[in-house]
C-alpha cells in the first residue's frame, strides 16, 4: 500500500487531493472558506466528481466532518483518485474533501464557531434538544486551568457525578450534544454553520438528479485501534438500514440498538442528508476508525477547549496541545494507516457494487 496518500497537515492534504483529482480527470469545484489557516493560507472545501455527469447512482465520501480527523479521511479519498474504481453504468463518485477546513487546518474537531458539525444538523426553528447532565458537568469538562490540581478536581467531580448517575448517563451528558454552552464540548450550535451551509449547497448542486446514493462519512476516535466500524443511525428496522446491510453486510452497527461503539446523538450529518436527499434512496454510514481509549480523548479535548477559551491558539503552548490532539485522532503509525486504507477500500468497493446492484 502507498501510504504517501496520507498527510500531516491540511495544506499537504489539499495539495495531494487536488493533484490526484486532476490526474484522474475528475471535475473539481471549490468552496472557499472566509478565514485563514494557522500559516495564513487559504482554506477551502473541495469536491471532485468521477463518472458521468447526471448519474443517478452516486457514492459520496466525506472527510473532515471533525476537522483533524480529515488527516485520516483524506488519505483514502486520495487513494481512490489514484486508483479509480471501475464504475457500473450510470454511477459516479463524489468526493467531498475537508468539509470543515478550519478545524482541519487548526487541528481541531470543531468548526470555527466551536461547533461540532456532527451535532449541527438540527432544526433551529424548533426547540433545541436539552442536555441537563452536560450543564451540570460543563465547568469540569472545560476547567479554566490545566494545572494538575484543577484537572484532578475536575476529574473527581466527574467521577462523583458518574457514581450517582451511572456511566451511561455520563457518556450521554458528555457527547450526545449540547446547545447551551458555546464554549463547551460537543456544542451543536445555535444556527447552521458555514460547513453545514456549504454541505447543503453541495448536495443541492451535485445530487439533485441522484436517485440512489451511498454516503460514507470518514471518522476516527471510537472503537478498537485501527478497526473501521460502519455506523448507521437510520431508524432501526427501516429500508435505509436494510439497504446499508445489503451493501455493507453484518459489520454495520446501530447506536439506536446499542450495537455500536457510538451512542445515540442529536444533530448528526446523517439526519441532514436524509432531509436533503428525500427524493433518493440512500444509505449513510459513518466509517469510524478506532484509535485510543476514551480517557485519552477526554484529556486532549479538555486541553483543546482550554487553549481556545483561556489560552493563545497562536502561542507557544498551542503546538504541544495540537500535536497531542492530532496524534490521538490520527495515530502517526504505518500499521494504523494500513488498516485505514484496507478497510476504506473494502467499504468503497462494497458501496460501488451495492449501487450497481440496485434495481
């Protein structure tokens, strides 16, 4: 396997993606972001279309929904462009590279609004989901200091809350999404972010004609090291889940049934795609590659939140914090990258075959 498809920075990843798309003869479109990266460089979401224009069957592959995770997700996208699949008739591939370019470039999971894009797809004209557990724990998830005493006190308070309410309740409080603390973790926002609006524009511009769509949203951070879990949040027992199982088999997991390393969440990208592609038959999976245990993830997210709320994202303390977060969500090791590439190729191949086999 050619592991040079992976990168260590957003600019390197984007350069490789654009070069591979041009070499493959893909149609490129650019969605410029209004802000700059840490090096002062331009930011953009870029899309590449392979296959016939107007195809009714489309495989969509997303990277960087959670910014920094784009370091892993972009590698398989570039690999696909370097080794384009043989597509069935009336079938195309749409690669959405760096849908959250600000988070990608700054090595954060969140957008420039400190929003978790994968909690942002709610209807903001309706009452927002409530998460009182998060409100109780927010000062401990995001303490004002990272000194040893402050962190120990925060962990003690979280442990005490967990002891009263249970482990499952604490996981729900932490990561299911919250809409009350803009400076907090897993914040779903108070309006649609730039990344969500851009996603909606891409869907409207590229998939209005599509009738059958497979979507693979690349993620990292949950589950066993290196394993790629296809997570499906469609309503259990429905045709979308059945379609996902036809295409990707029994490795598909369902948080709503408790079979996944993930859990039920609000505002997922999947729900936005269901609404935007109501005219099509779809199946959406988040392809989640495991890295390290959750306590390590909690540590790097706490440090990142402190940096952007109380520190200086351009100061000397920023480098070690960003490096630790990057290495948690993108382990810098060949064995992990090989597992990501192998599983991604398998999932993409299954999707193309599934699309081709639909009546």
